[in-house]
């Protein structure tokens, strides 16, 4: 009986870890899309012309960074 309960808890833990992994993968995918998204249609009147990528590229130019340098900084921060 105790082994059955422990086995059930182990299965639930594995499922929880898989769900968390899938959620992280989805979040990373959404972030990647938001960085690389380029609107193909004309913008509506009153909408800003700049996208998130253009804003960040302008900031990078001010700070004299490129994408590779920023990626390495982010990786250092994550680890």
C-alpha cells in the first residue's frame, strides 16, 4: 500500500516537472517571437512606428553593443 502511494507521488512529481518544462519552453518560444516579430501590415493611424526590436536596437547603438555581446551578458547573468 505504501509503495503504491509512493509510486503515485513519484508519477505526479514527474508529471509536474514535465509540465513545468513545457511551460518554460512555451515562455521561451513566446519571448523569441516577440523579439523577432516584424509587422508586415501597415500600421494604423496613431500607432507607434517603432517595434520592440527597433527600440532595443536604438538603445544598443547608444551603448555600443551588438546582439552577440548582449546575449553573452544575459547568459552570464542567468548562470
